C-alpha cells in the first residue's frame, strides 16, 4: 500500500462495491452510507444518563461512619462520588459533571493538589473549615459556595469543633472526554498559607447569595424562578446558578440541551425529571440529564443551587430549550 500509480489505478478500477468497501476498510476508512450499531446522526438528543437523587441525610450518616473508619492520611479526599446508575459507570453523575459529598474532621487537613478539571463546593454543614486555593485561605461556612478553578492548588482544613460536610461538583467527565487530564500532588503535601481573607472571587458567602436572591428576577417564561448566576470566568465549563423558589412555587415545565445537577441549599419540594419523581430536602442532590422534561414544585421556601453545562452548550451553539406546557 505505497500509493504507487499502479495501486491507485487498481483502486480506481475496483470492480464491485464489496471490493471497494474491503479496500477502504483495509485503510481504516468506513463508508458513510453503511448501517452502524450506533449511527453517526440521530433525530433528537437522548442522554445515556438517567435522572437520579441522592439523600444528604443518608450520605451525612455514612460520612460520620467514614470519619471513624478512614482518615485523610489514607483518603486524599474523604468523599462519596455520586455515580449515575447506568451500567459500566462508576464516576460520572451526568455526561459532563461529577459530584460528591465530602467531609473533614476537626483538626484534619486534606492535602493540597491541583488538577485540570474545574471544581466547586457547596458548603452544607461547616463552622470553621476552610480551603486554601493558590496560597489564599478562605472560610468554608454553611451556605458558602467556593470555587477551585482548574490547575489551582487547593487543600482543605478544619479549625472548628464538629465534622464538616460539603458538596463537590467538577467537570471531570468532560475532561475525560476531551482528554486534557493533568493531576499533581503538592510537593510540600500541604500548600503554605500566604494570605487569609474572607472576601475573594473564589468564595460566595451565604449572606451575599441571600441578598442577591432577594433582588433576583424570574425569567419571563416561568421555567427557572428568581435566579442569580455566580461569576466564574476562570471555569467556563460550569454554569453556576442559585434559584429562589417560594413555598408553593412550581415551574412551567421545559426541557433543554444542558445537563443540570441541583443541590438543595434550603427548603423542600418535589421534582419530576423525565417521569421520575424525587421528594427532596436540605442537602439532597438531583441529577437531571439534558433534554428530559423538568418540573419542580417547592413545598417550603427553597434556595436551590444548580450547576450545569449550559454555557458550554451555548458556546458550542448546541443549546436549545423547549417549553412543555
Ligand atoms: Fe481537588
């Protein structure tokens, strides 16, 4: 197969379609017109992932056991990854996102590392825990949202008196898909603290979020309710929003080409995601695969965090949304 004029003549004069398919197959090409087990194009988005719900109360109880059973000396991070329950998957929560519940005990330090994937945290129960990101130490108090953009050194510690718990969200499955994974442990184990601050672009304190939500406006279509978007320009693959849903609020149902994970920061209610019904309360996580019908109903005043690949889909010009009712 040297591309000689004789060989090219032979290819040009192949006598049958079967011979042609065989000849290009030998060159690692497949005809675009054959039937494939998985076609190249299809009519409508259908995520391979399924709607799912994780209860914080259960994760927290299990974390309390983990606090007894494994230390940060053995577990770089003491966390429970929320795998989407589809065959063969032990990591991803949705196509582009992975989530975990994580915990740290008083006095512990989770060693510093850095990785290509972008990460964020929603602090569920903490008084006195903190993150150090690129040498900057910031508090992690209940209700805070904390950013760790890709390739930023980060470690966690705890100066308080009670076990702390939070939700982690990362774009690891997207990194797996695109393949630019890099990971490094800090050469000193724990990155030294250079400055300690309360105000940082890496931290959205609970009080600030509540103030912003009080002024937030709802979308005209009635899909999302009063919503703020938290600025995270250094981690553009993850869209971070917080919604405020008063007791009794329900949305106008929709589906959209974006994968969304919800975390209940306050309140309780019910969501129907693609026909699956989940009753949720504080700290719970709900995974909504793209293009499934989404309906929410708040049964108490609710603050709902969401992370999604909405801006990534928009940047790609893949985003679309459809009202369903
Ligand atoms: Fe990390």
